[in-house]
C-alpha cells in the first residue's frame, strides 16, 4: 500500500510591517516566523519602552524562541522569562500553527494583540474571529501564570499580531482576501500611532495536505 506523507510546502503565507519611534535607531518591536517539522511558530515581541535597551531585550527573546522553536508555547514563554532576567523585559504573544492537526495553540503576556479570523463566513461579510486573551505581566521580571488556548484552523484563516504602537480597531474595513504583506502594510500605514515602535505580523494558513507516495 502506498505510504502517506505530509505535504512539505509551507503551511502559511505571511507578511510583516514595522516602524521605529521617530528619533530612535533601534526598534524594540520584533517578530519571528520559524518553520519546524510539525508546523510553524509565530511570535511578536515588544521590549518595554523604546530605544537600545528595549531592542536588546527583544532580540534576546527572539533568539531564545528561534533556538527552541520546536517546544510548546508555554515552555517558550518560560524560557524567555529565564533568558531575560536582568533586562528591561518584554511583552509577547506566541502562536503555533500545527499542520498535522490543523490547530492553533497560542498564549501571551502583556499587550501584544493577536486575532484569528476564520475564513468560513456563509452569512457574514467579515470572518468570525477569536482574540487571544493574554495575562498582564512582564516576561523577564513579572511572569504570570499563563494558559495556552487551542483553536481549530482551516485553510484561509488569517492570524494578525499587532503591538501597542497600532491603534485599536485596526481590523475594521480590512480586505481580508488581500495578501498578508499588503494587509500588514495597510494596518501600519493607516493605524500606526507614530508615538511608539510598531509592528504588524499577518499570516494566512494554507493548511497541510496529505499526498500518497
């Protein structure tokens, strides 16, 4: 009988747009998109404040996530907390898109907003959405108890992260069918506050298909 294998094509399409606070040369708002064997880790990190110290904390968090990307989102939050001791600290949201089980696991600390818009919308002009419920705190100094949430994923679902340099209600009027990079740039251009570092990460789930070989 032919073996069944998982399609090796990337399970997401994604785009990112970011800006640095005017007058600063480094941004404390960073992202990571890391493919592993079972799916893809997506993360947005916001170093507290702005400038060099915020950027240093954010870079350390991203390096930790990159090194241990195959671990669970809760384990990754804890690893970042240990790695960031003595730094200014960060807030962050993480999501793992599992291509084998078509599920999204996410968790966060602080005010990096994360929303999942479901593509299936038979009676609505806008996708139904879920929002990540984060816990207040600081990764690196004031780590709260965090629970991960698991949601089903379907092809076409859209995930959007936004740091607090983006105004609320940024998803209003979005053309959800647009490419992720175009959506990220639109959100930054139309809703960036201009008074802080800002970053938007947009990812569309393509799914993982099984093929016979």
